C-alpha cells in the first residue's frame, strides 16, 4: 500500500532553506518540478510528501541547489547567510498558521498566499504579518477552500444542492467555533470533515427533495465514473476520495475517517478493485486521480459568499438562542402557574378501614331443615284438599 519511493529527501526546514538561499520563490520551484505552488508549500511545511516521479524530480532539484550552495560557500557572506536564515524563519512562521486547502482545481491542495512570498520576489526582506480579524481570517479560509470543498462533496454525494448545503453548514459551524478552528493545525480538514459528516447523514433520504436522483453529468465517461462512485459503500467512497482524490496521505486519511491505518488501506484497495472492475482504464492510481480531478472540475459549482455564510450562521444561532430562551420562559411560567393554583395546605388521606370486634352475629331465620321442608309440603297438601277459605262479605 505504501507508494513513497526510496529517494531520500532533506527535512522540510532544509528544503525551505535551500530554496531561500538561492533566492527562489515557491512558484519557480513548482514550475521546475511540474506541480502547483501550493503543493510545494505543502512539501516545505511537512504536511505532505511527494511521491513517484515528482519525488525524484524534487530530490534532483534540491540536490542541485545543495551543490550550488556548496560551490558558493567559500565566497558567501556571513551577513547574507544570517539574512537567509532570518527569511527562512519568517517564512516558517508565516506558513505555519496558514490553512492548507484541498484540491486545486479540485483535488490538489491549495492554500492562501504567503505574506513572505511577495517579500521574497520584491527583495525587500521578510515583512511582519499584518494581524487579521476573525472575520477576515474566516473569509480568507472560505475563499480559498469553499469552491474545492463543494466539488469534492459533490463527488461524495452525487447531489449538487446537498454539496453546497453541506459546505455551507460546515462553515457556519466553523464560524460558531472559530476560536477552536482558528488554532487548529489544519482548519480545512476540520471543515471538510464536518461537511462530509453532514453530507453522509442517512436522514437526507427522508427529505422529499432527495427522493429523486440528481441530474447526471453531461459527459458519458463522467456519468459512468459517477455511477461507480455512488455504488461504493459510503465509508469506502469517502476514503477513496480523500486518498486518491484530495491526495491525503494514508495516516491523514485514516485520521479523518476515524479508522485505523490498516482499515483505511483495506478500504482503498477494495474501492480501487471495484472501480477497476467496471472501469479497467482507471486501474492505475494516477489515472484514477486524474479522472477524479477532471470530474470535479467539470461541475461549475459555486459557493455562496462568505458574508452570507457568516450572516446565515449568526442568524441560525440567534434563532436557536431565542428558541431556548422562549422554552425556558415557558417552563418558568408553567412552574409559577402550578405553584399559584396548587393547594396551600395538606389534606391527609382517609385512613384505611380496620376490622371491628365485639359485634354480635346476624340473627334471623336460618336454612330449612329436612323436617321443616317435609312439614311444609304436608301443610300445602292439606290446605288444597280442605274447605275453601272464608272471604268477608259486606252486608
């Protein structure tokens, strides 16, 4: 499952130092290696490591920079070295809190521009970071990550409206918990995990708008790939998109999916086998990554403005706060009403009945005996055969 070649690479700090020592920008390094500037920045911060041919090309370039630096070591000025070290530290401080954004245009990592990058190109040296307010930092994170997260979520769900809604809800939650998200080492991963969790909720199938499938992509190949993705189990689909689509490493993928590293590796293997079974052209991971990038980039999915997201999140918070206050007031009112109409004194319940002794037994005629019954029958027979009864007659 390991895809990292054996080509040795310097440490991330040493990579930045070699580049700064040669007065090169990340954009120039990216052009020579054949990647984006955001990818180079991710390599220099240590968040990701290059793989395959990109790793070999990057290693050769670093070795060339190291040899060039060795050749100029005899004539290098101590003050220039100190300035380069100072610039490296300033760049590291600028790169550390900046959020790494996933996928550019859809599956390659992207991040906000570095403040020190413009200073390097201008040659004026590192400048101090301008302190940002919470809203400005949130808007910067949203502007650089929201469009790509919407496309990624669309690959996960196959529904455009749900993808926009999931990302919007995730950023609203991030704004509500901004003190926590702002200090997170990777705020984009935080938002992406929240968006994926909301998008994969099973309760969406009960919504009337989600009973009918969404319109498929226009291209036939894109439709086939989307159908294959949607046929995978949700856990396998999410793991495959994070590893082969977004480009996360295996430990990062396992951490974001809350699974162990062997479990994440098995999910990736099974998902690749399922995709290759129906689409043999995508059996190679590089081809699968390219097709996922093209499929995500083919959909023109725009996210709403950051101010609208912040406003909607604040409005939602106010609504639930007022609802909680209203429910609390209702409970307090019912309690006061109950205390008002409740009885003010205690009325003891009647004691249970107790048996009374000394009462004489009930008296009266008892049951007829055999002798009484025989006498009764004899009397009836005699009366029926005797003289008629005398009835009084009025004179």
